[in-house]
């Protein structure tokens, strides 16, 4: 598959909404998925993995209970909700290292960590169990890691960008993941009815003249 | 930017400018995207060619038109089809068209054409690549096409009145850009000087499409009439534009791009403020305005609509034109801030159609003061999407008040205030607007009622202390995240929010469509219902191969014959 980043962002936003996230969080999902794809990572696979866990049903169990130096939820942390909180607190939290416990699909935290790096004008290192990524907001050094889950994620200011990933202008999602996103996105589309077809967009005067 | 670009008169208040009825009364101006494009093409001496025109006697085939600038070449690849009449529809849900197009980045090889021929005619069902910048389609005006082919085949020019009554031989029904259907993302072209101003690729595509349509009608007339046939006269060809049918998709666009939309409006407001701030005008500038006004009046006299709302507005506009003529008969337009006086007078004497016409027209004599602003119309601020979590709640509150003070006391539960819901149909993902209380659509509602959502967030913020960072609120209330993001954007985009209820029982979506289309440079808005509108593009413009410095800008105003 070969998609524009705009297509990836649009489907990711709709899919997250279809999975039950609030619109503002769905917007984050769109931007985050796009960011990962622009780094040559398969953002679609990461998001599909997350949405299939259906966190929004009990979302309060998947957000940090307390914002101290060790964030944890009752259940695995949702990277979209946790990431948004990280990004929102970029200018507020003290710069010391932060540990997150039990994070689902941790790569989805990276785009939010990139926001933090931008806000702090500094590179930030994120370690997901054994896998280490560094970003300055735009560039990313990160091996191809494929974690559905990380027991420990540590985020700390600093780190050296080495072997940064080449920037990608297209996305090549795994077709199965794309299918998952498409079917979640479909939940946001109203069923076709004759009334809707007649009144919802057109009606009025003829369009065949 | 310019030593004379100081304003002593401020920009108009967003609370005035951003009302829907006023946005629905906007007119094209010097900053419109079509005019920005043709000025640049002429200034940079772009050259144009038609390397391929391979269309058979049934009107089926393809053609390639190239536009070569100082650094790059773009090609319109056009596919002509033989469309059964019963399949002709302007709706998104159509599946076949009279002609389909793509704007190719460079000059396509035969292999590219082959690939495109498998995909472009399918439109949404096909796929293109990042070598393509836009994908579009057009349908014939059934009324006019046959009349033109028949007349030219018989050896004479078509009837001018019939031509003017429609204005175009084909109308585009969608022009997709920015990565849609697999095309190149905006980012690929955004840094190119010729693509810096918004929608330049789409405007170029339509400019070249108009050329193709002229060639196609001449070709079909030759096929039918043989040696008897004549070519469409240059005069008749120049009057023809390209039509466009625009549906609801444009309304979400302006709501979903508040910074981009702000930049369009703010740039025009800045241009108006600059011209209003001029203390004295030269006789030359005053005459230039009078001349443009007369030409504009002629163009307005050709504007027809069957829609009751537009009929009423046109009657008001005609009355306004007479009043403006009266004003111009009594004022030399040279002394004592002439343009500011004219604008202030218009606010007391004219309808919104007339006021916005005057506001657009006063820019005309002052290209050197205004045209450079076009480079500020793109949205280059991607970081504005990132929520600033440290912002105190009191600041977010006041940003919401700033944009939505008018909405805070509205009873949002009253059926008439939330009668509508915007949704996307599973049928080709067509954007639609429905009746919340009559149709099963509320569960599918798109976030296109920023005012209602702002009021909800504002109420939820009531119990929070002023000093707390908004990040704390958002942790507890993710449902207000999209609203907080918009509110923060308003800090840099004061014209980003429509100051009206976009889900009220009386909302007219065509007002949103017109605002966007006016920035494209469209004229002769002809609403076909409250949800879709037809317009004309490039009517009066030179064809690419005729473009010169003299005719590249003011073509939108027809010459008044003595």
C-alpha cells in the first residue's frame, strides 16, 4: 500500500473516533499516526493494535491515576490518553525522569514525546523496556522495535540523536492494519438511507442540465 | 513590507466580519486565488503547450496540456468519456463523468498516461501517486454543449445570450488535492513559490481544463460538420468560464481549518485597512476605481439565480449598485480618506452584498499595497495544533468568550438551536447535513458546531480555579479537548471562527460555501438549494496561450463597450 500522509491522518482520526475516543483525542491519534509514518514506522499497525484493545469502554482504568514520578493506571495505560497528558504537561512538569508502568503500544507515545521535545527545545530519550528512542521533535533515532506492550517506559530529557531515521513522505501500512482502521472508521459513517440521499446533500434543482 | 503599508484605521472587528450572512456575501478581490495565479503566470512568462490531443469521433480519448514555469512544469492529463445522460450527476455519489483530470507534477511518460488512464476515470475508486497533485472531474452543461456543437458544426457561432445564461460548457464537480486518493500531500509542493498561495495547483488545473474544453467542443463540431464547421470565436471562448458545482464538503473544510481560513480573511481585512488608511487618492487611482466599478456592474448584470434567497440578495445588490453610482456622482474619491469614507458610508447605506462588494473593489487601484499579502494566506503553522497545557484556565475562558460571547446565553437545548447535525454518509463518504430530531444521525455527528461545543466547555470550566493549568482540566475532560485546541488557536487566528450557529434550524450552508468560493475568485454564485451552489470560474480570462501582463489580472471585470 502506498498512501499520502494526509490519508493516513484522516483514517486514523476517524478510526480512533469510531473506536470510541473523544474527538480531540481522535485528532491526536491522527497526528500521532501520521508522525510515526513520516518516520518510516508503521503507525497504522500501532494504532490498529491499540484500537483492537477497546480501551474506551473503561477508559478511566487506562489513564494515569496520579501524576507523580511514576505514572500507572489500574490497567495498562492508553498511549493516546497518556501521550496527550505528557504533551499537555510538557511545560509544567519538572524536568526529571518519568517512569510509566504498563503501557500498551508504547511507540504511540513517541509523537507526544516529540511534542515535549519541541516545547523544551531539547532532545528527549524514551526507553521502552529494552528499546531506546531519542527525538528532538522532528528527528527520531529509534530501532525497528515492535512492542505491543512495555512494562516500563522511562522518559528523560537529553540524549544524542544518532542514526536518525530518514524522513518519509508516504505511508506504507500493513494491509491488515489498514483494514482494521477502515472498519473502525466505518463506525463513524451514517448508514445510507433514501431520505438521507435525497435531502442530506443536494435536493433542490436538477443537476443534469 | 512596504513603506506606505502603515494603517491608521484598524481591521474590521471579527464579530462583524465573521457572521455567516456576511461571509455568504463575500465577493472576489485582488487576493483571490485565480487572480493570484494568472498574475504570476504572466509575470514569470510561463509557457503552455498541448503535446497530446488524442480524442476520437465519439469524443473519447485523452489530452495533455503543459504549463512550464521558471523552475518546473505541470501537466493537466485530461480523459474524455462518452457518458450516458442518465449517469450525469454533480453529486459526490456519481460514478461516471463526461471528463476526468489529474494535474501531474512534471511531464508524464506514456507509462504514466497508461497508469493514469486506469485510475483517473474512476475518481474516488482509483488511486493516484505522489506524482499527481490533484484529481478532478467535470460534466457538460447539457443545455449548452449540444447547442455549441450544433452551431459550430453548421458553420456559425453559438447564440451569445444562450451562452451567457449558463456561462460555461463544463462544470467541475470536485477538485481533490492535498493527498486525496493517494495524490501528493500539500507538504510536497508547499515550499514552491508558485504553490505558496493556497489552492494554486487546483486553480491551475481548472485554468488548463478550460482550455481543454474549448479544444474538445471545437473537435466535436469538426467531427459533426466536417469542412462546414467553424472554430469557436475568440470572443465567445473568452466569455466562457468553467462552471463548478460545490456541495457540503466545503463547509466542513472552513470549520476544520480555522487558521487557514483566518489567514484568508485576515489578509483581506488587512488589505482593506491599508486602503482605508490612505489619506488622499490620486485622480488616476480614483478613475481606476470608477472604471472597475462600471465593469463590475456589467458583470453583476449577467448574474442570474433561481434560488429565492439569492434572488432577494440580487435585488438588494442591484439597489446597492444604484446607490453606489449616486455616491460616486457626488464624491471625487480623492480627499479626506476617500476609501474609508466610502466604506463607512456603505455600512450605513448598503446591504451586506453591497458592503462586501465595495470592500473588495477599493483594493483594485492598490495592487502594490495589497498583492504581496497573498503570500500570508497559507497555513504554515503546524505547531498551532499542539495544545499549550500550561495556559491558565482563565486564559482559555477569555479566549472562548472572545469568539463565542454571542453563544453563551443561547439555549442550546432548544430544538431550533440544535436542529441540524453534520454527518458523513457511508455512501461514498458524502458529507451531509440532517435533521437531528427526525433522522437517526446524532450518533454520527461530526464536530462542526464549534459554538455549541465552546459553550459546553465554558460551562464545564466554571468550577475550576483561574490559575490551574488547562492540562489538569483536560485530564478529567477529554471530551473538551477539541474545543480547547480551537480556543487556543483563536489566540493567533481572530478570524478563525464563524460567529453563528452552524447547526441551527435556519443555517444556510451555502453561506459557508460562498465564502470559500469567493476566495477562489468565483463569480455569479447560483445556489441550487440551501446546500449546494453553482459558480463560474475564469469567465473573461485569457486562455493560457493568450496570457500577457495586460490581461492577466482584471479579466474578471468585463470591458464596458462605449
